[in-house]
C-alpha cells in the first residue's frame, strides 16, 4: 500500500456498490410519478445514473449515469491541497488491442485485497465483494466487485469498484460513457474523453442525490478499454453511499488518482477470467419508442409564441425537454411519449380523470416538484388513449428539475399543457 501525500487524497471510505448501480434513476429521474411509471419502470431510459446517476449508474453499465451527450473536456481537478495525483498501484495500461489469456477464477476476497492494495495507506473495514467463481463455464457469473470503508484518520468514506467484460465490437448505446445533461442531473464537474490507447474514460463529480437533499458527494471514474474491459470506481464523502452522515468535505481521491486507480493493470487478470462475451449481432436492434429528436421537434412547434426556447435536449427515445422563457424567468418543460401503455390506467386514471369524446383519459396535477429546491412547483397533464398510447407533459417554475424556483408559476398553464398532450401529432 502506498503513502498518500495529499490531504484530499487521504480520507476514508465505507463502500457500497449500490450507488454504482443507481442512475439515472437518481442521476436521471423524471419528475412526477407518471413519468417514472411510463419510462423508468419500463427500462427504456439510460444514467448515469445511472448516466447515471448521477447511471449511473459500469457505472453506466451498472447504473444509468446520465442521459445527454454533453462533454466537458479536461481533467476534473486535483486534491484540495494540491496533490499531484500520483499513480495508484501498478502502472496503468497504455496498450490498445492487448489480449488476456483466460485465467483461474478469482474470489471475492481477492478482489477486495486488490482494491485495498491499490489505495493509499489506511485502515479498512466493512469489506464486501464478489469474485468470478461460478459453476461450469461460469456463464452465469455476475460482475465482480469490491467495496470497503477506507480510513486514514481524516474521516471514513466509502469506495467501491465494479468490473465487467463486454465484446470489443459491441456498440455503445447513445449517451453511455458520456457526461449527463446538466439540465437533468446536477453535478460539479464532468469530463468524457478518449485516451491515447483508445479507452473511453468518464470522470464525474456530483452528489448522491441530484437535488442535493443531503450533502453526500459521489465521484466516480468509468473506463472501457478497447478489449472490452469495463472498470468503474466510485467514492463518497461518507462511510456509506446513502443515509450515512457526511464524514468529510469531499471524497478522498482526486480525479488524477481516480483515473490511475481505474486504469491499474491489476484489474485486467480478474476481468480476463470472466467468460469471453458472445459476438454481438451485426444488426443492432432498433430502439423501441418514438425518436427523442422527433418528440423534441413536435414539442417546440406546439409551444405558445410568447415563449423563447433557451435550451433543449432529451433521450434516444420517448423523452424530450425544453427550457423556455417568457420574460418572467426560465421554466423547464418535459414530455414523455409512450406507446401501448395500459397497466397504469387503474392507478393513475381514477374516477376524477376526465374522458374526452375520443375516449382519451386526462389527469391533471399541481404540486411541489419532487427534485427541486424551495418553492419549485410542477404542473402535469397525463393522457391515456384507449389503445394505451400515453403522453405526459410537465412544466416547472424553475430552469431545471434540480434547482430552486426562478418564477412564481410555470410558463405554461394547465390548459396549454392539456392542448399539447392531447394533440394528434404525437401519433408516430
């Protein structure tokens, strides 16, 4: 184990892989239960947080990190006392196209020990992990991971690593291994870069919850090598990922140290012991649901003329958003278009729902936003056609879902939201 000269690089961690598996529900969470039921529960949204998710939140394969594709180039930073971010453990890989020979299985204890040996000197507790051992050809083996509470006397904190293997020819879904859309997932800093060896690296600094309901910070590094090796390291400034008191101002490892840790050669033999992934099909299945760009274009065309679009974005399918301004402050508007939904009818469209002549059911709601700060209001119109086709639109009196209110009420009225949601243009 190595000495860590930087104070910012020496705080301790109590880890859980759970946060690496969270995104986008938290990293990208839609506002309002209708959208959660309609999109997230169907597994069609990417993360952080995962991307997710915060996917995260891979952090992106195990979590939804985020949704958008906005990149912020450059390193995220160094330790608070100016540490130089020296490499963690053995030298990082700089060779593209390297092939590992399959090795013997690794136990959970071996994965834990590898993580501890790569971290700076400190005390460890609450270790948990999973190895690559399994039955037969180990085809059913879950991704190995390790998590520990790392303590060098400056405050306990959690750190975890997850390892996975995918075929080198697998095409990344849109938004994976990229920075999340800041209008959907608040964060301090993020960079998504392609390294000299062809690896894709995301470095992220954010919070456990995008709305910052608590000051638990979550920082991670997510790496995919040309060989298909996926390594994700996550750290917190608390001894557990959720509901544990914050024990230090920031997580212990600087971005440079996270990068070195995620690139350490010691992870490669462990990943190489996993079964070789199957060759991906030549034709990737087309994403289900209406194209997000098409939804965005339709939404913008239906906005009242008094509104100016300041920002826009969305997902690959089913979801889009705009930030609009009528001179009274910015307002966030999001829409979700879902084909063939009928399982939510009884739960969300009760006796109070209005029924239009064509059989469309309409439910409206006005209340506090689920993710925003003080004073944030969310107005929602939820519509369900007789065949299950569903359109849900919400407007906020804030510039995005994660920040305090910027105006008294949303920029669109309930009648205007209803007019947009029931428009026939949403049919593909």
